[in-house]
C-alpha cells in the first residue's frame, strides 16, 4: 500500500514555485477536470447560466489527475534517445518524468499538448491508441536533430488570475489501486499550487461502480482539503433525485440500495453524469462558494434559488 511517506517522490510537485497569472476586475471561476468538466452539458455550462462570473474550462477528455498537472505546467515531461527526421515524418517517442521514469499519460484530447515544442522544433504530439505509442511530427522540414539527453516537451501553458476561484473535479479516471488516492491528492495539490489560487473547491469522487472503496477515498480527500471539499456523492445519494424532481425507478432504488449513484442521474456508461447531475453539481458548487464567502449576492443571477 502506498502511504503519504512512501509518496515522497511526488512531494516536490507541491512546493511553491512562481506561476504565470493574469489580473482581471471580474470574478473568474476556473473549472479544471476531465470529461465530467469538458462535455457540452457539464456543470460549467450551468455555472454560466446561474452566475455572473466568467467561466473558464481546462483539461482533457478522460484525463487522469497527473495529466491535468502536466497540462497546467506543474509536472514536466521529457523525452530522449530519439532522432527527429529532417522531413515532416512522425517519429515514435517515449514520455518520462523528471526522474526519468516512463509516464503513461496524455492519451486523450485536451486543452493543450497537441502543438508542442522539443529542442526548439515545433510539431504535433499524437497518441496512437491502437499501437499504444506517442509520435512527434515536426511542423516544417529542417535539419535532422538527435536528442540524446532528457529534453523537456513544452506547449502553450495557461495563465490564471490568482484572485479567481478554482473548481477541481478529478480522479474519476485515475488508476484504481491500493493507495492511489494519495497520488490523486498529490497531483491535485500540484495543480492548485500552479494555479496560485487560494479560493478553491475540490469535488468528491462519485462512482462506487468505478471505485468500490469510494467512501474511504472521499474520506481521505476530505481530510486533505478540509472546508474546500464538496461531498457531492453524499448529496446525490440523499437528495439528488428529489432535488432534480425525478421519481425513482426500480433501477434507481436498486442502485441506491447498493450505494451507487442512481442511473437516472447518469449517462448510459453509468459513470459520467447527465444534465440533471451537472445542474445539481453547479448548484451545490454555488452553495459551497457562498458558504466559503467566495461569491457575493451580485455574483449570483436572480434565477438562482
């Protein structure tokens, strides 16, 4: 089992480092996560409808938390032992962390890391799911370039207003293994440190179908994030159907008896939430932000209860 002490390798990601931030006069909410954040029906859409805040989304489809830490620029990735051809032909590359360990990351479409740069050469980073490999294809023909040493792969990294609010909803696609929640927390901290934002909310894991010990995992998340933790799973089990004005079906009741999120709040894959799920999440986030005094009355639209 991985414990906090055994995850020292990852702790340097949590140390304070300078971040790139922009200042704006309006309140901005940054929604950072995977498919549960980026789909067109996801909760940021409802935050936009229910608040007067600027809503910005960032992440990648089915991203793990480490992917998001990479995308925001906190966790750096490298490659080595490759030769970039003179022509615009793809070359297979392997991704490594700063300790030169191989990484199994960046396999899905996201906000960045499609257009990248390696040793001053710009090009496209692409993942081939059939071959399970990454390739790099330079944008323009040039000199053949050998890369023998570990060389960082860079991209256009986002900037954040340090006075904004961050919503972190990650972990659904993280590996399910003993102690994995501590890695999830480590990379959540990495993301938050890179953002440089003090006002934030971390949404609970929701799926017992994915994580049989989800309640234990959420308990660890709550211990870590304290008042910033939003126990959305518990809310859904207790009040989700009622607040969405949904009469429970037999399947819903069977789900609830098993500790599962009722399927009337989920998509067909029984993991990702549907529109009712995300509207409820947006309202719970707003309520949490009000409790934490992140939002004032003028930040909430009159249609919000």
